[in-house]
C-alpha cells in the first residue's frame, strides 16, 4: 500500500505553527514511507477564505521547504465533483432534502436546550411522504443505531454512538457543499491512507467515517495530533506572542530551527533534541507522538535557532540573512560578504533579525550610541587613539593578525591593558560596545572605513 497523506488548511488566516507542525508530521511520515504528500486548500467557506491567506500558506510551506508531491488542490475548483457525489447519495436515499425553516430549527434548539438536551436535528424531513416546498438543504441520513469505532494512531480506540450524531448538512440552501462533506469526497478521491490532523477534528471523524461508508469507501487511518499550548496552559494564540509561520521568519528564525523545534513539540525520540531533516524522516513514527498537548517554549526555540545559525552552511544562512538585511533597507553590496558576517556574529545573535540589526555599521554610516560615546570616548584617550590610527594606517596587510598586533603594540606602549584600547576603538568604529572581536570587526570593516571613523572620533575629542 502506498501511503498518501494530505495537509488540508483552510485559507482563513495566516498559517499557524500548529498547522505547520501537522504539515511537518504529514511530510515526515510520507517521506519515511516513500508515499505521496498532497497539499489541499479547503477554500469552500468563501466568506472567510482569502487569496492573501492562500498565499501565506504557500509562502510558509515554501519557506519551511515542505515540498508536496501534488497540489495545491483547491476545493472550489471541484464543485462539479461534489455535486455529482451529492446526487449519488440522494439517488441512493443516503441523503435527503430538508426543508426545515430557520425558525423551526431555532425553536427546536431552544426547546432542547430548555430540556437540557444536546441540540440536534430531530429528523423531521428524514422520511417526508410528500416533498416539501421552498429552499432546502441536503442532509446525510446518519445511521440511527450502533457505534462508529476507529483506532486512532495516536490515541488508540475511539468509539462514538450513532445516537450522538445527527443528520449532518451536506449542502446548504445555495447548493454549497459543507466542510465535512468535501473532506470526505476528497479523501476518498485522493485515496488518502492516513489523515493526520489536529485533534479539534476528532468529533468530525465519526461523521466522516459514516459518509465514507455510505459511499462504499474504506475510511483512511486517522491520527489526531494534540494542540500546542501557551505557557499558561491555554491553546497557543496571538495573546502568547507570534503564532504565524511567517512571523517567525520576520523574527529571525531559520526554517530548520523552527522545524526541529516543532518536530520535538509533541514527538520524541529518546532525549535527542537536534534532528537534521534526514534524521527526522528516518526516526519519525506516528506512534512516537504524544497524546498530551505540548507547551510552547520560546527559549528552547531560540537556543535551537542559535545552534543552526552556528552550525548550518553559512551560504545557506546568508540567503536568509540577506532577506532580513533587505527588510532593514541595508545595501549588502556596500560591505563584507554575508558569510563572513555570519561567522563573526553567530556567537552573539540568537536570531537573524538581531544579527542584521547589529551588523548595520558594516554597510552604512555608523550610528553612535551617545551613552557609549560619553563613557568610552573620553578626551584623555586622544593620544592613544592617534597612535592607533598611525599604526593602523601603516599596515600594509589588512588582516586580523596584523590588526591584533597593532592594537597590542599600542596598548603596550601606552602601558594599558588591551581592552582599554579595544573598547574605545570599538565605539569609534561601530558606534557601540557590542561587536565581534575587535580585530575581526576591523578586518571586515576594511582599512579605509576604519581609519575614516577613527579619524572622525579623534577630531571630536580634540
Ligand atoms: N481544513 C481543516 C482545517 O484547516 C482541516 C481539515 C482536515 O485536515 O481534515 O482545520
């Protein structure tokens, strides 16, 4: 059997990292089983679906490098097929027209609530002798007895009584098919073998299984993944901070860090924390997914991000850093290669956004932090900085070793520790007190820029 999975987001907003984790699990399982992974955009809710959200989903999948083997498939482009299956169900008496008015259904609901019963459709139109008049919806003739059982691959056996499930609406009065119905038709047509999705869909599953059975289809296997919680134990939402995949990009995360973080959030393989994509694929197993919801931990994600900033191929990280530089309006042709910046800054930046912000002075006019200037660039330093300028001017080779030696020589001559010279120098050329080691900073900055900034600072002192 070839494994076929699908990721089926509704384009009603950004792609939530919970959705991205579901997509990742589908992707990993498919790759492990050498199957097929389909992206299906569930856009039949035309009031809430937007093109912008579709784009956000596609962009997020691309940024995360979660490639699909088929799709994107849009449900709105397959209305004829849904109509065809609806007609089939109608013809076979497995669906029926329901003419109940809004008012009747409202009253029914209120009566049930008053009697403390669960609101449900009472089957009024299930066996009409005469067809009704006026607008109608199509309802599924759900079995009235027995149970629906399935072995959830994460939660084990789940049993639902048919008396709990009322006759679901398959198509609205305007003929628009409903969510549970389109999912069923597509899962059937696409020969989906494993439905991996959020546990908010658990209650839909018995309904979908009943419809599949009515169609004579074998239901797929289901794996319902628990939600992601915020630090307060409530479902992770905007209140807790960033939740959209693209926001994580904007905040300076690498896609591999986010994927590594998400795979571990709800799944484990011993105590291992770091997984390359190949390892994830090899080790992933639906059985290893936790039943219990997992809590989001930003510190851990930051730790992983820095790990990947430090260990990934700098050429790869550079592409992502270039995106941040551009967002900040920095012209990267005006300074050192980004791969050199990454090597120099990796220890000091947990995110690429931070790295970009802290690397501006390599490409643009330096912005001075007035507090650092008044603390470190004091008038008494003018002679030391001047001899430093002379030494640095005299260097015929501009590399970190020669620069280091020049700074050591000047501090020895002045009888002060190297730091006493390096820190004012750092403020003079970068505008502040935090930068990579001073010799590397100057090497990257280049001799011309260094000397110009140094001269400028000396001028201000005297
Ligand atoms: N479109 C549904 C959602 O975004 C998912 C449906 C499914 O996976 O079956 O919640």
